[in-house]
C-alpha cells in the first residue's frame, strides 16, 4: 500500500521529473546562460562555464565512486566514519 507503482503518476514519478528538471537547469541551462551573457564563446571560442560544469560533474563522480568502491574495506570505512 505504501509503495507507488512505476508509471502510476504518483510522487515517485514527480520526484524523478523534478530531479531531471533541476539537473537540467543547474548543469545545462544556467551555464549556457552565463556563457551567453558574458560572451565567452565570442571571446574564447568555447563554452567555458558549460565545460566547467561538465568537468565538475565528472570529477565529482570520480571521487564519489572511488569512496563507494573502497567503503567495503574496514580500514577505509574507519577513516571515513571517524
């Protein structure tokens, strides 16, 4: 009863769409708007802020994945959890 069916249009679907919308704003539309406003494409020949956002995402995921995969090691877990 407490679980929503996939595709039922319930709260789980709304959260998925909300997450997609926020991530689209944060990592595509906002950097593109900043690049357009500051004219980085004309000045540097590249979308600087869009590229910086994509690099941030990839580097962030690299470090997070590294921690997640090593979390099973008791020594690493003790260090991370204090």
